[in-house]
């Protein structure tokens, strides 16, 4: 992916809007995206999505859409409930392009699925799945609870410190997530001692994603006030 990403970055810097299909978020080396003349958007429909779509565009283009839609699929016949595996089995029978389908989440008996391209168009008009009637509702680009800019004070830029403070959990709890491989820095498994910098993205399964915006200032006591974009 790294070699391919370098090619896509070059194409975007040349003036094109470039969008991938769904890829593993861990495969994206976000260090290649930190260029002054380049903008990017990573979207998977969920704050902690495993599969995402990467959109690249030159800086003179102010904004582009994410290319991802999230749909809520509800079984509409009062029959036996499906689990996520049942849903996926029936979904695959629609012969939708796998690289146009993102994460699937189960929510109180319904199923949320991220999709792009023709797969999204097919889901939008879906009325039956596995011989059962379904209702489909488009939720938009994200099924999360949105994002919120937060300013917090931290004693260091360590991942465990900034992550715990940003998500509002204890450092010990966040450390458990790091030890379990559930925390990623710029798509790669994070270490507690790693430092987070401006432009970095920190994601944690079940908690969401933090985009590190900037260091606001350093306090008199040697701490740092930082601005975080927290997606939950």
C-alpha cells in the first residue's frame, strides 16, 4: 500500500481528486499525507472504522465529499433475529463489490453498514434480503455521534497521556487498550511511549478517534494545552 499511496499522493498533488476503494485503515501511512499542498479525508462511516476510503486532493480545492454512506438495515417481518454473521452471509449473496463495502455493525437488532459507489446505490434501493423484507435508511457519511473540538492540558505528548485525556477515560483503562492492540496511531499499532504530533490521528476501538490539531501553548508549570478533534 505504501508504494501505491506514494503514487496516489503524486497524482493528487498534480491537480486531481483521487479516491480509493475501501482499504484497511492500518495500511495507510499517514506520514505521506502531511504535505502543505495536499489535503486528505479518511472516512469509514464510523469513528473507529477498520475499513476506510481515502480521498486525496490538491490544497486549492477547498472541500470534497467523503465518498462513503452509512445505511441502517432493519428486518421488517417480525421473524427470527439475525446476528452479524447471518447478515453478512445474505449480503454477500447480492454480489456487491467487496471493495465498496466497509464495516458492518449490529445495533439493537438493526445493522449499520458503510458503503461506496455502486454498492451504496444498491443498498439505497434494497427492499429484500435473504427472502425477507427490509427497510433501509441512509444515515449519511457517519454513524458516529459527531466530533467535538476540545482543549485539554496534558503533561506530555505521550499517546497514553493524550489518548486518556482526550477520550475522558483513565490512563490505566487506556493502557489496557494499547496492550490489547486496540489503539492505533496513524493506522499502526500504538505504543504508550510514542509521541503524538500535530496532524496525527489516534484511534481506539470502542472509543473513537482523536485528530491532533495543534499545541495551543505551554503552561507555566511545563504542561501543554492542546486542541483535539474528538470523534465518538
